[in-house]
């Protein structure tokens, strides 16, 4: 079964408090989400392979390490996922970015892909799927299924806040995909919002309602 990694880093928890606060406006919300995404990316990339390197410091030769060149991809689920992309790219600027858009079919209630643009070499990349609010988990599970159909083998899921229902859905559908979240909240309400959550992440990022 895939692991759930919850970040207890003080900076992440502090910033998440202000992200949750309904008084926080869109500009500050966007900045905080980007900052938390960057801090989370630090941990999500902890297992990247390194290789030996050598450089000359002003004092002499140093045996060091550099990233072994593992190809990475970041795949935000539209639209709220966009808010975390730049934070992740600040730490891993060489990552390629794919986008997946999904809507829920009102009759079947199944997620339907309406937009998908991915790097051409998906099978060679380790992918970080970004879905800030893992609520029912339906969109994240469907996006991961699409990516696997395109050949993706190593996928991690990065969320700001996860609900137990969403974690269960993803773990059942994709037991190979680790979930990274800044918090796991209590439950979903009748409208599918995470409680206490932060409200609608897309609306708060983009100032819509
Ligand atoms: N999507 C959101 O933006 N917020 C939630 O609480 C659940 C889904």
C-alpha cells in the first residue's frame, strides 16, 4: 500500500494556517500556496538519485554530488493545481509541465478528461501529480489512470490538504502512488468540500466565485 506523507515542518504548518484563513485575499493566498509547494517539493524530491562529481573550489578539488539527471514531470490537475506549479519549478526548474483537465459527467458522475497536454516522453519521467484539495479523490485517481495509460510508471501525488475519503480512493485505485500532503483533514461535507479545509482552492487562487 502506498504511503501517506504528512508534512509537519513548522514553516509549512504556519503558512497553511494563513492559507486556510478566510480573511486571506487572493494575492497572499497565491504567494503562500506557492511557498508551501516549494517547501513540499523539497521533501517530495528527497529520493532523487545522485552521482559523484568533482569541482575546483577556490581552495582545491572537492569530491561532491550532483543530481543524476533523472527526468521529472509536474502535472497539475486544472485549475487549482496551477497554483502549486511555480513553487515546485523553483526547486526543479528542469521539470517539464503537463496539464490535465477533468470534469465530472453529471449523469455517470465519472471524471471525463477535457484537456490533456503532456510531455512526449512521459514513460521516461518520474511524475508529480498536483491536486491541492484531495477531496473525493476521483479526479486525482482518474488523472493518474490517464498518465499510466500513457506509459507513466513512477508517480507521486502532491496535495495541500487531503480528506480521508480521497486518500482511500487513491490508495485503492493506485496502491503504488505515494501521497504527500501538508494536512489530512477530518471529512467531506455534503457539498464535497473538505472540512475544515480552505474553501474552494481554485476560487481563492484566481479570485472567482
Ligand atoms: N476542491 C476544493 O477546492 N476545495 C475542497 O474543499 C474540495 C475540493
